[in-house]
């Protein structure tokens, strides 16, 4: 269940980052410049992705070693 939640968070974070980057192209922002809210949205998306990756690998059993 925890891996499922981490995978969903990874998907959500990726969508948030994509929306922040492509906001002008998809018609959500008519200004091509990066304002405070759009930058905060990008930062928030990157934070969600980073936390999802952290929790994805945090619960790997200790018997499995990644080389």
C-alpha cells in the first residue's frame, strides 16, 4: 500500500511539474513569463516528486542490496 501511495505521489508530482512548465502552451497562463505562483507550483511539484522517490526506496527490505 505504501508503494502504491508513493507511485501515486510520483504521478501527481510529475503532472504538477508538467502543468507549471507547459502552462502557456495548454492555455492556463497567458503570460509567458514565470511569476511567483508558477515558480512555486514548479517547486511544489519537484518537492512531491523528490519525496515520492525517497519513500519509494525507503521501504525496500534490508536484505535487498542495490549496487
